[in-house]
C-alpha cells in the first residue's frame, strides 16, 4: 500500500485522497479500446465517431493507476464486430485481461466459443440506445450465454431497471448494472429505481458498476452521487465494481482519469470497502484467479 500523494498524474494535477490506496492489484472492470483506426477502422454506419484510443494508450493509464487486471468493453461504434476488443485482450495480456462483447441474434454457438477462447466473459445489452431491447431479448441473450458461464451487463435508464426488475431476477446468469444505474441524484434517495437496484443487489445475482459520473449534469458537483454510491456499496459490498470508463466517450465534461481511484475512496469513505470494490470483487466476477 502506498500513499496517494506519492503518485503524480500524466500532464495533469493530482488531487490526492488523504489516506492510503491499495494499488497492488487494482481491477478496472470497464474501459474501451478504439483503434488504431489503421487496423480497426470505424464502420461507415458507426453510431458515433470517437477519437482513437488504442490499447497502448490504455496501457499507460493502467500503469499510472496501478491497474493489474482489466476488462475491456466492446465499443458500440464497432457494433458486433468484436475484433478490436479481442485484439486488445491479447495486446494487454490474456492472463490479466477479460472482455465484454456485443452480439446480435445471428451469433452462432461456434462464434460464442471463439469469443470465449479469446477472453470474452460477458455480453453487454444497451437498452438506452437499442430500441429492440425488451424482456424477451434479455431472456434470450441470457439463455444463449449461460452455458459458457458468462454474465449480462445491462446499460439501462433508471425507469428501465424498474421495468425489467422481475426478468433480471429470473435470469440463469449474473447481471451487472452499468454506470450506477444512471441514477439521477436530483430525484432523491426514495426514487423507485434506487429501491429496485437495492432489491436486485439483495438477490445475490446482481452486481453494479459504481461509475457514477455519467449521472451528473455538467454543472453539478461530484458529491451529488456520494449518497447513492455509499448506499449501494454498504448494501452489497461484495457486488460492487469499479472501472475507469476510459476514454470517456460521449461526455460533455470528461473526468480526470488519474483522479478516479482517489475519487472512489472519497465517495465510499471507507478504505477497506473501497479496496474491496476496486480490487477483489472484479477479480472474483471475471475469474482472474481461476
């Protein structure tokens, strides 16, 4: 364990956590790799056109933050062509990297096995941007990956989490709620989505990524999400995950990546719990020790 004050940023000003941060085996459960575009060009119909963010650039971020285990999430702009994600797993080291893929109804068992052999351990369903997502699709995708031991990562609006609560409870696989459930802090602690997330976490089969900055308005303070992050973390300390969400695509005011570990410790307010969330929980879910 080393003091946060001993870590300097890359071209940024470091805002230290006034305590100690365990950087021996940080597990980043959510980041994206984009490009290099010379090898992995964006499709003509890409849903968005981000800046290049190759694996080599992420390697520097991981080194600066002490990240030793990592989970790369297929970017939506590449669709279901998971080549860039599979390549990133190998480039960053298959022994310490896992992946989350995007699939559609045409995927075959042979392709799923190929993805598994390449380090994929989950699929992501984006109910926010994909209007085809409904309870039937969620159930079908879960059934399709259950035999592989994968889980589903659900990116959904708060109202959609409420809508799908019953089906998420019934799935034969674990579920990870993305981006802190996109909770709107202005709606307060008594909003229905918070209650739904707490019930899901209590089921023992649902996890949550405490990546909260996407819930904030550009003019709001980071502290607005602290009560929600703390509540989820204390309700389900073994089911909370941390990630950088690097390179922060589609954000009006991207966070300083090098402050994110420090920010987690400040938001949680409990060093032992923050260490569990940033280290061992992710290693367990993604079977890094297996």
